C-alpha cells in the first residue's frame, strides 16, 4: 500500500482529539460515578478504544462508535425520558462526532468498512428520530 494514499490528515487530527475526549470523559466519569453511575467512564474507555483503533487502522472503530451511540441513546432516554432539552446535550455532540467519523478521509486506507459505516449511519438516524420525537413530544 502506498503510504501517501493511506495517510489522512483528518485521521491524524481525529486520533488525539478522541484521546483528549477519552481522558476528560474518564476523569469526569470517575467523579460522576460517586453521584450517578459509570456511564461516562465507559464512554471515555470507548473513545480511547476508537482512537487506538483509528491510529492502528483497524477495522473496528466504527462498530465501537455505533455501539457507543446505541448505548447512549438507550441510557439517555432511560435517564431523562423524552425531554428534548435534557436529551440534546447527551446525544447531539456524540452524533456530530459520529458524522465526523463517516467522513471518507478519516477511514481512508482502512479496508472495507461498508457495513460498519452503514451501522453507524443507522445509529445516527435513530438519534435524529429520538431527538425529533422528543422535540415534538415536548411541544
């Protein structure tokens, strides 16, 4: 494989951003564990796993992120119901970062990711449906 083809500046930028998000999620999650539970520690660990897999050009980071999105949807609805203003901060940032991971430059040179991209896209559509429903339900 030609190294210039498999390199991606966006992936190079994404990996440390994910790692920083992981550190803050884990540290904040450890503090929140004493108050609410372990959700943010798990999110931080999954961010770190996605970062490592992207760095290694493994084939699993989008599957992991799709699982993170699905778990976050379930956790968020369980915790706050369909209150749009409480759901939006829990899901919107994760969904936007999920969209970022679907940018072709992020996964260039990582092999066939068709099904994992489709799965991640499906969880993002589900997020949009949940947020839309909660907005309509709230009004």
